[in-house]
C-alpha cells in the first residue's frame, strides 16, 4: 500500500542508516538483510528485491554497495 511522506529521501536515509538501511539509487533505500546484490557481466551491481524484481544500483553508489555486501559476506 503506498505511503505518502512530506520529507526527503535524504531525511529517511539519515534516520534509517543506523538501522542498517542503505541508499542504492537516487530514489531507493534498501534493507540489505532482505535483498541480494548481483553483478552483471560488466561488473555493474543490481539489487534483487524480496519480490524477485531487480533494480540497478546507480553509478554513484556502486562502490559503496559492493563494499557493504563484501563486508556482510566476511
């Protein structure tokens, strides 16, 4: 069900960061405990969502996402 909010995504990023959420695109925050990072043939990260859909990670967030998921694996 859609939820309407009057705050920016940056605000929610700052609030939810301490709960493990991370920004992977200009319009997308994720909880890495419920998503999977995948790399394509060009080494570009995609997020697989719990519903099976895929979202490409914005270039600005590629390295941060790769580092975060490598840390989770260690």
